[in-house]
C-alpha cells in the first residue's frame, strides 16, 4: 500500500461571476420593470395563482397556460433580517436589511433590500412599497428597496 503524503493546500478566494439567460418570463418581467416601473406576474388560468417572479408554467398544476397580469408595487412584509456583514464577509459599521415582501395581488413575493427604516420600526405584516431607481437597467436592482408605506 502506498504511503499517504499530506496534501499541499493554498488558502484563497476566487470570485466567480455567472450569467444566466432570463428566459421568456424573466425577459418580460425585467423589461416591464425597466421601461414602465411595473411588476408583472404570471397568473395560472387553471388554479388562479399569480406567480411573482413570473414563471412560464404553474408549479402547482404543471400547466403552461399562464396569463400576464400586473401586480401592485406594494405588499406585506413577511419576514426580515439585518446584517452587519457585506455579501463578501466584511464587517460593516451600519447594518443593511433584507426582507420578503408578498406583493398585493400575487401569491409570491420578492426578497429585497429594505430602506428608510430601522429594524425597530419594522413589524411582520406591515405594509411596504417599492422604491424604484430613477435610472433602470433591466435587472432586479431596478428596485432600489422596499420601504414602509407612508400614511
């Protein structure tokens, strides 16, 4: 039997960027977001579910009979969290927050940044609205963040 030798290793990080095709549903979703500041969902003609982000088929019924519908740019905060670390693991002075917002008129929601609020201001079930960027490029970051609805 061969003698086991220790394996030499080198510690380091490699950044890997990916590019995905948007597909039919993603292309329509991001085009409407960029050009018209509209959130589009895909409504199943069989069960009535409205999927946001949209899909080309219903994940419940497995049918491809979908209808494009506009959903409201506001919804309900389902959950949220704050982080004192950046996405690359660096410690931050001020935290950033993410939340899941179930959009009005849909059966799904979006995970996105929360702005114009402190963690102590947020409550599960509160109304949130989208703040769109002025200059949009056709990606999810065209939504700058969600903020609590102002009365």
